[in-house]
C-alpha cells in the first residue's frame, strides 16, 4: 500500500491517533535483529503530545539487545478487538522512531505514569531487571481503511 498524502487536517489526524493509542494497551514492537526484523508484544504508554511512547522490558531480552545495537524501531497499534476482524472497519497506527533510555529523574516520572496506566504490571515496571524505554516518534502512519493511509510527522 502506498502512503497517501494526508486527507484530513493535522488536528483531526492527531486526534484520531491519540484516540487509538489511548484506547489500546498493547503494541507490536519491531526491532532490528542481526538477521531480520524481530517483533514482540509490549504494554505501552503514549505521552500527551504523542511525541514519545514508553514501555518496559527486561534487560535480558533479545529486543533489548537489538535496541542497543540499532535504536530504530516501530510500534503497531490497532483496534481489531474493538472493531472486529474486518479489513474495512478497523484502524491501525504505526509509530516510527528511535529509542533512548531516560536518565534517573525522567525515568522515575515516566515509570509512575506507565505504572498508573498498567497497574497490574507495577512490579514488573519497577523491577531492577527491567529497563524503561522511551521511543522518540518521528512520524505516525494511520491506516483507517483498506486503502487509506495518512502520515503525521513531527518537525525534525
């Protein structure tokens, strides 16, 4: 599918992306392994301005090692559970960006927000074996039907 120029205004597009991200709890994270793309499910928390997304992962995982080698990642979030499994009724958004590992002061605030959104994962999020990962989103691609894709980019 070829990405089409935005067909809706920037504010409406940002609102649609925010609604989808805030309505879902899980994303598919794609990292780059040495041989191929590598995907995992992660619980995530978007920032209010959509410029960052955080998640936690054990430092012993392949995805963590992949992110240390190559910080470029994508996250896919969709609403198929809410909209059913039809190709014409659902929405999906891909966030493209690069990871960073926040300093202690930022990390504490981000962990608090992430744990508030995922109360059942609080022990996991605060575990010393887990790293908090922040994705700086460069752009979003929102697919709202089988042939409709809109791009929302942040200024570099």
